[in-house]
C-alpha cells in the first residue's frame, strides 16, 4: 500500500478516468473508492478544501 498526497485537480482527474465504486461524505472529509484502469484500486480521502490523499492498494 502507498499513500500519496494529491491536490483537488488530480483527485478530480482520477475520478473521471476511473470508476467510482462508492462515495461517502462526513463532516470534515469525504471518502471515495475508485477502480482505475492503470492504477488499480484507490481510496481517496479528500478534505473540505479539495486537497487530500490517495491510498493505492494492491490487488
């Protein structure tokens, strides 16, 4: 597993390129799971300002 810092534009691009499996919004952050064609399974943690982190998991 790897954790990668990501800005709002990178997160938006990954959501567009992949398939969003599930999304949930909480008071201080949102979570999304994405299946990306080349990067595989991703978990996105996004703060209220749009920036966040990606967690790349292994199959």
